[in-house]
């Protein structure tokens, strides 16, 4: 695992994001920007998806955190190549950080590059990282009103993963409400209900992700 | 309920925060900045605390949200004076927004002014609002590693409220780990474990808050 310190540069984020995407396309890498609140279950979801896709796709991860390498350590443990970005207080990743982190990866050997953003339902909405797909992760315990309260991040996402569905019996959570809000904000988006601990919903979510990835695979 | 649009001004945030605090002191208002992730249970905790303190303290709330008035509507429903701030995308409240919102409240009639910040474990750390106390709310379902991953917000807080303890039997959550991390980051901070739905822990948390508030009450 490499740790890259985030440094500000002047190049506009969108321009850099486009360069990242072109680089990923050249290498046959499918990039997925994973956003969500702290504790939504982003890392656990990735672990479950990678486990299910084992042997079909070669994954790698860029982990974005304010501090530390807790999530990257988890990825190393399951044998997934990982680069940790420490943002030193910044509330989101940007395209420049991704460009730096990508230099530490052997892109030619990677099919699926998951970029786990800083836990944040606000700041991450505004920054294209050069990904092909953005997925927003929301845990049932966060409540079914979050798309209404934080619309931008849902609006710009290609899929909603509702995690921790095993907790629903213990919560006042209406999956239909959040799904309806998501469909209103992002009519084309896919919505999955998953429990990474129990495994429910993981096969269909993994299948969707694999299809999206393979549709863009190198020729 | 009043809705105040957030407008940027040039005055430095810290100077404005000091002015807010002086204004609160003059009026005998005790200000509490409530921070935490989206869905940590900040609004539900406030409802439970206010219900427990009914007749002892006169509360009011300033609600900070990206969009909408879902939380303010909940406060209106329980009869608590409330002003909604819509930040129009900003990931935290600032002292200027609070100055605007405070103008819409009858401060003389308020003992405890809770300021519910935008759901965010990062951006809210850097902005003094003029409060007397900052409390960070973390739900058990977010995981026990959050103080390690988002240290700044915990470091600057006067108390940690661990919410949704009723979910612990269904989670892999170590209350001792997060408490130890909090004590390392903020040795003087109080730590409470509460379940707002079941009511566990609410009386002692409410008692602590009331004592803090009354210690600063108008002479």
C-alpha cells in the first residue's frame, strides 16, 4: 500500500478528470466513484462485491480518508491492490489526487478501480474524479429522508446502494420512500438493497457492476 | 418557522462568532452546536432531550440543511421555536448564518439554543458559530472507527453522544473503542450512550446538558 499526500495544483478539476478518464480508457480500467456518509458501509460493500466477483474481474481500490489507513488496511487484508489518499482535512477527493494515486497502480492489470471517497454526503457531489460511474451508498440506519435532504449527491449518481437492510426490522425505514426520491432525482439510476453481512442483494448488485464494467472493457 | 437564505459576507467567521456568543450571553441564552454525520440521529436526540427537559428549560432550535425543512417541521410539531437555514449546497453552517437566524428568534425567552448543523463529520469542524458547547453525535451503526478516521470533529467537541444503542445487539460495534478514541482526542469530554427511541441514557444526558446550561444562565 502507498500513501499519497494530497497537494493542490492549479489545473482545473474537470480537465484533470477528463485526463484521468482517458488514461483509464486506454488501460481498460473501469472507474467507480463510491460516495456516501461516514459509516454508510462503503468499505464493507466493496469487500462483499469483490468477494462475489473474485475470478471474474481484477479489482483495485483508491481509498480517500481525512487521516489514517483503516480502510486500506482492510483492502490489503483481502488481497486487493490499494492506494491510500490522506486528504489532510479536505472533505472530498479531487481529480488531481486521483491522478497521483493512479500513478502508484499497475493500471494494465486492473479491470475495476473503485475509488472510495471521503465519507461525506455533500462535498463529494461537486467533483468529477474521472470515473465512469458514480454510486451513492446509503445505510438504512441513516433514515429514508436523506435524498430529500441532500439531493445533489443522489441526483448525480448512477446507482443507489441501500446497505444494512438486515437492520430494517429494528428501524423506522421506508425503502419505498427513498427509492421514489431517488427515481425522482435520477430517473435512470439503478437501486439495490443489500446486506453485506448477510449477503442479501449482493449477487444482483455485483452482476450489474460487472456488466457495466465489461461493457467498457478493453477491446 | 422562518427560512433564512445563507449569504456570504466578508467579516471573518471568528469575529462574528464572538459577537454571536456575546449576544447570547447578554440574553442568557446557552448555545449548543450539534454536529454529526447525516442520519446520526441529531434531530431525534434533540426531540428526546427537549421532551425530558420540558418545563425546566425553554429550548429553541436553528436547523441547518442543504435544502428543505424536514427537521424544522419536526421541531414545529413538538412546539419548539425553530428557524431553518438552507445553506444552498454549503456543507456547514457559519457564524454569519447564525447571526441572521438569531435575529428571527426572541432570545429573551430562550434558555437553550440548539444549533443543528448540516450532517457532516468534516466541514463542520472548522467553524465556530458562537456556541458555548459543541457536541458530536455518532450513531452505533456508523461504526466504532469514526473518531480515528475523522479526528478533528471529535477533538474539538465537549461531548460525544453515542446514539442508537438499541441497535448494538445487531451490530459489530465496540463502545469501549470509540470511547477510548474520544478520551484520547478530547480528554475532558463527556461521553453518553443513548437510545432516543427507547429512552435509555436520555435522563443523564439531559441532566448534564441542563447543568451546563444553568451554570451559564442569566444572573
